């Protein structure tokens, strides 16, 4: 069910000229341990100024926006929640930062059936999950690190340090702690 919807989303976004990458639980399935996920998270390579273009693409996917008024919600949250007729939820996240645009440029094209779908790189999934910071996200980071020991640690550290400086957070230390524990488990 998810694969069919992912293929539909990828085809429509490609046709509409909207860069994107799959993030969240669907990307973790690619790099980490399989787990239950109830939705699809897509980062778009456009800002909210392209909302109309995105809404046309979403309509072409036969998805329905889950908020009203759409414009106000997207302006406040940078997210367009939608669902298909079966109730599968898709969150379209509008990008606004140089990091997100770079991450979309680094996305990996993965073959699903006869098509290709853009997934965030394993490094960018780690960064997204560290920033989200929920217990489930941190477990996802551990599983990705364990399954992919050759990932680009310098890239992850660089961006987490930048986010620490700009947001006043401690993402880098959290990553170092998780990375250290994961190494001991290998």
C-alpha cells in the first residue's frame, strides 16, 4: 500500500517539477531496522510561495488536504497534511533553509518496481531524526548507525553543530552520545 502511494507521489512531483525527498519512517525502512510507520513524510524543494503548484500536484495524486483553511495552516507550520482515500496520511514539508535544499540535492534515487523514488541520504535522515529528538527517532538513529557504519560522520557533525549555533540546542552532543553507544554495541 505504501509503495504504491510512494510511486504515485514520486511520479506526480517529478511531472510537476517539484524536487523532493522521502524522510521519516519510510526512509528509516531503507537504512535502519524495519518498524511500523503510519504515514509518509516528504520534504519539498519549494517554499510556501509555491503552495498552489503543490496543491495542484496533490490533487493530481488524488490526495485530500486535511486542514482548512490550507493557506493559513501551511503558512504557520510549513506542512501540508494530506491523505488518500484509504486514510494513508502524507505530510508535505515545505523547505526554507539552505540545509534542506542541499539535503534534497543529496537525495538518493531508489528503485521501487520500475520507477525511482528520491529518499533522503542516510546522513540526512540521521540529522532529521536527531533534531526531532523523540525516543522513537533516537532509536531510529541508533539502528541506522549500526547498519551503516561507513556513513559520512563529518557531514552529520557539521550540520548538527550549525543547528546548535543557530537554534541554541545541543544536537551535536546528543549525536556524539548515540554514536558512542552504537559503537560499543557493534
